[in-house]
């Protein structure tokens, strides 16, 4: 039996254009807060693997402000125009193309 985080990791590999936070919530039937915790953990875990968590950042639908976040989050309000109409971040797990080369260079 695979863990929830393991299922999340596998899900995020299945679609080239990634999944929004809402889509992941609906598919996995998990609360938003727990999902964000899982995404943060996955981001840290993948640093030790040959994969990367790619994140298309959330953005304000009203003014276009793009949030630049260091970790997965879902902002509730735009700091620029104060609108609550925020486009969800989109997540995807992708193979890290640089990892094999970096390991070969480290061995040399």
C-alpha cells in the first residue's frame, strides 16, 4: 500500500501540464492544509532524488500579480490590489535532467 505522499508523487508525474491545487484536492480527497504540507515535504524529499517539483506560481486574476514563493502555498489575497481572486499554483514532478551529469562530475 502506497502512502498518501507516494500517491501524490506518482499523480504529479502523470500529466505534462501539471495539476492545480484544487484538482489535486479533488482527486486525492484531502484537506488543503494537509495537501500543502505534503507538497512541502515532497519538495524537500525530491532534493535527494533525481526528480524536481515544478511549481507554476499562483497569480492574481484581477491585476496579474505573480507570487514568488519558496515553498508551496496558496495565498488568499493579492498584496497589490487586495483581490481574493487568486489562480491556484500548478504542480508537476519531473525527472531532473542535470542530476546524472552532476553525479558523474562528482565522481571524477
